[in-house]
C-alpha cells in the first residue's frame, strides 16, 4: 500500500476511485489489464489520501445534485478500508451535501456503513451494486479467493432490502467451462429474486480477456483447472470477448426470469436507473413500487 496526492477525484460521469489496485484476488479481474496503465503491482494499493478533500471541493461547486458512483474499477471496500475509512469519509460528505450514491462492491464490509447509506437513501438516493458470479461457494473461493463468498453477499443484499436500500447485481463474468451452467445461472437468479433486486447487469455469458488480465487468468487456470488453459487457447485464441457456447440458452433463462419477476435486465435500462437522481424525497415509493 502506498499513498498519493491525487489531482482530481470525479470523472466526467461523476465516478470516483479512491483506491487503485485490489486485494480480493479475483482470477478474471479486467482492472489488471495493461491498458489502464497502472505503474505498480496490482496488490500494492494506491491510496488517494486526499480523496475526501477533493470530493468536498467538487460537491460544493456543483450547481445540480447528481448520483456519485464508486467501485467501477477498484472495490471501495477492500481490506485497507477497514483502517483508512476513506470510503466512509466520502459517504459522509455525500450525505452532508445531499447527493446520491451508487456503490459497487463484492465485500460484506459495506455493512459497516449500512446506516450511513440508509440515511443517504432517505434524503436523496443510494443504490448498492453487488457482484455475483458463482452460486457454488466452494468454487467461489477459487475464483474470488480473498473476499466473502456469494452466499454471504446474498445476505448483504437481504440486509439492504430490510433497510429499504435498492440493489443491483452484476452477474458477470460467467466463465466458459467453469460456471456457465444452468445450475449456476438459476442459483444466482434465485438469490436475486429472493433479495428483490431492482436490476441485473449482464451483457452475455462470457468474460473479456486482454493483455495483463489474460496472463493472470491463465496462470490461475493452470493452478486450479489443469488443462483448461489449453482449451481456452484452442477455442478462443487471443480474442477479447470470450463467449460461452451455451450463451443463447442461458441468456434465455436469464431474460425469462427477469421478466417474470419485474427485474430490469436491459443494460441501458439499469444504467439509466443508476444515473437517475430523484426530483423529490419520495422517489423510493415511485421507482420501486410503481
């Protein structure tokens, strides 16, 4: 872990990454890709120690309220957040200035801040986005080894529901020959239905691989699934988009389940919901139950 003084914190789309790198160890992580020009080891977390100060400057200067996003590139609830609490400090500012927030994570550490997130949701809007890829917790421990398993993330989704905080699930990536099974997809969808999620983000049953990410992924396959790297290479070569041969049937199950339970499933619809800042404090009743 090392500390830097950042020059800025919000992207043009109002997203922020307080940290760079990750300690969750997910074998497929796209953020490892060389195109992101990370000039340090991925597990050597870069900490933007002045993130709260930069965020407050931005919130004070904005003329219109909006949703602030975090977690798109690096999880805001990694191990270091327990001590540093920079995510919490930023959430406190978002609450103070009455902006909205959407948080993407795999970690149950978010429960530490559930009351704070609930307060933001009462005054503006808060959405928790949780990644679910693997219904089998034993397999999850291989694919995502240093973060809580899917069963625990389902418990987090249920706690958010109890607090009235809307949730969205990222159901990706789905890895060919590993978790692209009907049993896995139906198990994940069952969690989503039981947690009453607002939407699910999923483009197709597959994964993306590029330089930096691909090498790490293949090394993990060699360790945990001997021979599978060669099968990937023979089937997909050096393609960026790796799509499961079962994509059509699994996507049909996905769409049918979402429609049956009124879950948003078209990516544009889900992202529109995430960006939408309420005009009044009664947005929860209108958006969740209309």
